[in-house]
C-alpha cells in the first residue's frame, strides 16, 4: 500500500478544510485544528520526555498501524540493536531507515525537539517536533491546503 501524500492526509484528517466545505470560516477552522493538533503533540512530547528521563536518548515510537495504536519510548540502544538485527536479516529498507533515525537521535537537540517515530503498515518516518511550536508545520500545511 502506497503512503498517501501530505495533501491526501490532510483531506483525510481534516475533511472540513476541503474547498467549499467550511465556507468563509477557514481561518477559524485552521486555528481550531492547529490547537487540537498542538494539544495532541504536547501529550506526545510529555511521553517522550518521560521516556528520555528514564532511558536517555531515543524516540517516541507511535504505532498507527490499522488495528493497533500505541506509543512507547524506544532508547537509542534498542534502536541500535534493531539496526543490527535488520542488517543480519538483510533487510536493507529497515536498516537504512533505522540508520537515519539513529543519526538524528545522536545529533538533534532534545531540548529543542522531541523525536516522534511514526510507524504504519508502509514503514517508519521520524518527525522532529519543535517544542516552541509543536503544531507550526501542521498549521502551515493547513493554510496551504485551505487556499
């Protein structure tokens, strides 16, 4: 199954943002949806911080596979062990993804960003969430989508 592009995702999660669906109240809808996303991301940042406090550097892995939604903190050491298993198994796609994730975990400033690793049926994607503006990117996408 191919991963939907960002506009397809926005249409799925924010159907009221489609052309004509909300009339002239686009700005209010953008503000409301941005605030809702920010609240959710702040909860995810808090889970990331609790895990980092207990286990050190790592990511908050959020599984959004069909039928299974959960969040767990994964420490850097566990990511490295998974990388070794993927390498041993000859799984180049997982190996390449985990290698990139580990590089970001090792270099990113955790005081500025919380790292969320989204995992779905099509793979993994690491998203650094800016602590000062957790929903800043989402708001920008919503504004682009609403025009």
